[in-house]
C-alpha cells in the first residue's frame, strides 16, 4: 500500500504532523504539510512544512540552520495525521527552545510557567 492511498488531507489540502525527537521522545512541534511539503520531506530526508501564515512551502530550519532529519514517519488509524520522528539539530522552536512546548500549565496554581532555558542565544 502506498502512502498516498492512506492519507486524508483536509479541505485546505493540509495534514497535521507532530514532530518528535527520535532520541528523547519529546514532542518538538506541530506543523502542517501539504502534499508538496510531504513529498519534499520524503525526497530530501529533511522536514518541510507548509507555512499557513506565509502561504508557502519551507524547510524547517532554512533560516536558522536548525534542521530536522527524518528517522521515521507514522500515520494515524484514519490517515488524518502524522508523527514524524527526527534527529533535531539544536532547537526546534523559533524562540530557541529545544521544543515549542516549553511552557507548562500548573494545575495546582493555575499559572503557566516556562520550563528550562533557550538552547541558543536570541
């Protein structure tokens, strides 16, 4: 069975992709891919995304050099989302944290707290 046979893109032609660090298992970010971004990712072995805000295809890390090398691609049971495990170079977050999920809601206090420090200077 081919990948194209099992994927279900949204009406906007996008599919959500959870990007996960292959080494630590940390969820790095959630992005969206159109068919072109997915094909480019599979051809090059580097994550490419569709930037909805810019309306264009881009390679993750194209300006920072913080690229994501694909290790595996998993598809959910309905073909509506992906999990892509990667070897993350430096930081996944454009705010220079390793993961975009560096803020945590504390259920006991009702406060949002920052976990850790940026991995590179801003």
